[in-house]
C-alpha cells in the first residue's frame, strides 16, 4: 500500500470518527456498553451441572425432532408416490 493510500485512509477514518463524535454516537455507544455490563452483572449464570443437563435436553430434543422429520417425510413420500403410480 502506498503512503498516499495510507494517508487518505487515516484522514477518512479521522473524519468519520470526528463526525460520529460530534453527533454523539460515540458517547451513546459508551453508555450502551456500560449499561450492558451492569445488566450482565445482575444475571444468574448456570452451574456446570445445570449447563450439562440443559445441553443434554437440547441435544435430545433436536435428535427427536430430526427423527420425527425423517419419519414424516418418508410417510408423505410413500403416500404421494403410491398415489401418483
């Protein structure tokens, strides 16, 4: 990258940052981040045992949904295929 391209890039980034600063966007992002951190401190996080149990429930649910989808697909395919013959 040439030095001219680097200078142009730096100037563009500086101008965009200045416009965002002037409009208060940077301050709003900062406030949003601070409020997010405060809210996350209020959260109750699951224990390792609870997390493993919940993960097992999700994996089993997805597996059952997959089997159900395959079975229904096969039934509909066979029904409609036989009707078209």
